[in-house]
C-alpha cells in the first residue's frame, strides 16, 4: 500500500497500520491519505486483530487506525489489546457509530482519537494522525518523567560512609551525579556555618563579628 519510495523522497514518512475488515472502508482510508500533500504514508492493512498483532510484533509503525468491530475483537476490547501490548503506540479508532460514550471509553482505554467513518476527509484524517502521534510522544515522555520522580521517592541504597548511591545497574554514583541524571535539578555550592567553623575558624569568627545576622539567618533556615 502507499506511494512509491521515489515519490516519498522529499516528504515526511509516516508508517500506518490499518486494522479494518471491510475492504471498502480500508480502500477509502488509503485513498484519502494518498491525497495528502507534503506527507508520505506507508500503509499496511490487517483484516483481524490477530493479524494486526502480528504486524505490530514484527514491524515498526508510527500510528494504528483500527475499527472497533473486527471478526476476532469487538468494541473497546480492541483498543485495550493494542494499548496493553504496545502502550507507546498511538491508536485512532475508526467506527461507524456516532456514540459519545464509546468515544470516551475508547480514549480512556488508550486511544488518542475517535473518528466516524462517514464523517472524515483528508484534512481531518491527516490532522488526527499528526496530533495523535505528537500527543502520544508527550504522554510517553511524561510517564517516563513520573517514573524517574517515583524512583527518587523510593528507597535509595546509599553508602553510609561516602554517601554514594547505587543505581539500578549496580554502579555507585555520587549523590549529585545521581540526582542530576534522574531529575532536572542543578546544584549550586556554598558552605554552611558549622562546616565553615571547622575548616576555617578564623574566617568564621570574622563573619560572626562583621555579619552576625547572616549566620543567624542561615541557622534559622536550617532549623526550619
């Protein structure tokens, strides 16, 4: 399916898996996408959920367009199956049903969009594909960030002597390096009054005499 590779040389390449058992509807989708300018859609078609799953296991796709009424999968179950096995894959539901509840359930089950077969044109279909891909990228990035934040909220194996942290691969890292790798935090360095008093008592006494309020302020912040 799709256009020749030569025609696609200067166009953005998007791989699409169409899971649709109706030949007429599948042909309509291909015909609409062939009219899109500036984009090259490389399309594969499966007429069952099982064959669609085989495609997803063997090949890479950017988005899936799937009917909800397949011979071996019905309703929201279809979206759930794809989302469970390929959680980062954007899915657009194509259906003949103008049903708001079904649309809501499809999105809750992992679909990025919901289109009615009798109410789509090239512009609407292309826009849905592009937005769905971008939204899924943002969702994936957000989930990754949340996992990293959750890691820092859990138990961190830390050496009681040198304060290094053991990462998931078993390597020991400095505290600063570990936090910078797993968060967007950055460090600035200074010295607290207690450490200053130990490493440079003369400077500590001078600051204490010349700027007593500075030390008092730092002590209050540490106590808080």
